[in-house]
């Protein structure tokens, strides 16, 4: 079996990377390498791709779908992007992370859904989280508060991200007796404007993960997460720790065109306070610090809805599902 892992963004590569070692003839490529020449894919029997197949149309190979996160954007779960022109399934296999995602795929009438779990979870078994904290901070025993906004498009008049509106308020609200980590969305490295923004943060001593690093180990060492509309908030449910949401759909009605009201990112707003006014961050943060159990029941509820109960061995299950597809 010759297998190609194909992804547009680093966050899609994160999902696929734990699977690479399970295949002797695995290759990785991006659109920059393949260009528009679809004959590039002819040598492969299996192509593993994220989201809407990144607009690849299958020839003789079979497509396996991965999801870079628990996204619920319009293009992410639109039945139009899951069908060939004749109405048959575009993907031969969907590698599914949890019950909620499985339900969404089943409601679209899709078959060949493999409940494999979350391969990135396996990476945590290889990480020394204590050493990671020591490498990042001079006082690693302090609590760690992390801000992880979704991606910013500097060329658009409206944003999904809370970054430009909330960042300065977030940093002022962080107590002196905690460490602070800023996790940029990987797409921030795409634009010169946002890369300059990140350089400015680092020059002022703000701690960030190295470019291209999977954020999951950094979430694992965090005690509190501040974020907005991003799949990272659903990954955070795995750790069952407090979270704050910045912004909401009411602030930007145009987001309703992009997010479905029943999408996971919208539904998990019940697992922590939603802050629409930047001036409220300090008080809401204090409330969360004093009442860490307030949203515990909702966090547990949505963890069980979003994730399968046993995530260990997810990469092995995903690799086995792909091999079964190749043998069928």
C-alpha cells in the first residue's frame, strides 16, 4: 500500500502525523508541492486528507478523511462537500473522533465511519510535561493561564478571532502570580502582518510555543484556557479545567454565515463564561479562579458528548482502519 498524507495547514498535519510511523510507504505533501497537477496522486492507493478533501477529486485512489479539529464551520459539515457528482460518497472512510461528530456524519447519510478517537492524544504519552514547563518558564510551579484565539485574517474587515479586540485586556487581567502562554493559531504564520504581531509579542517577553508545534502538550500543562470560536476549546474539554470564552455570535452576525448554531464550537459555550465586553475580563477571571467547579458538570457533559471514552491507542485504531480499507 502506498499512502499519501495530504494537508493544507499545519493544524491538519498535527492530526495526521501520529499515523505516519504505522506505514512503511507513507509520504506527506501539501498543495505547494503538488500544484494543480492531479497526476501527482496517481501513484497512491490511499490519500488521507483533512476537511473537504482540500478540493482533491479522487481518481483511482481512495480518500480517507481526517478532521484537523472539531470544527463546525459551514464548509466543514456541508453535505455538498462529501458527495461525488453522482451522489455517492466522496470519501471511502471517515476517521471519527467522538460521538457528536459521528452523529453529525450519520445525519448526513454518510457511511464507512470509523470511530477511532484522537490520534494526537497518543503524543502526550511521549511528552515529559514537567520538562516542557521548565523549558518555558523560570518558575514552572506557578499556575499557567493560556490564551489561544482562533486565526486572524489581517486582510478582512471582520474577524472570528478575539485577538485584536481582547488581547491587551487579557494581558492586563492576568495576575502577577501566574505564568502566561500565548498559543497562536497556525494560520497566523501565513500573513506578514500577523507574523510581525507575533514577533512583537516575543520581543516583549510573551511566551509562545515554537512555530509549527502541536498545541496539545501546551494545553496539557495549562491550568486555565481563554479562547473563542476554535476547535482548541473542544480539545481543552479533555483536561476538564476552567475556560473563558471571548466574544459571541451576537457581536458579529456575519459569523452566522460561517458557523451553524448547532456546531460544536457554539454548543460548548455552556462550559464557561462568555465575555462580550473586554472590560469584564478581569472580574470574570477572578470569578473563575474563586469558583473553579461552577461549570464542572457542563464540562464533563460536553467531554462525553464530543470524545470517545478511551482515546489511548487512537493512532493504532486509525492505522488499522486504513489498512482494512486497503485490503477490502
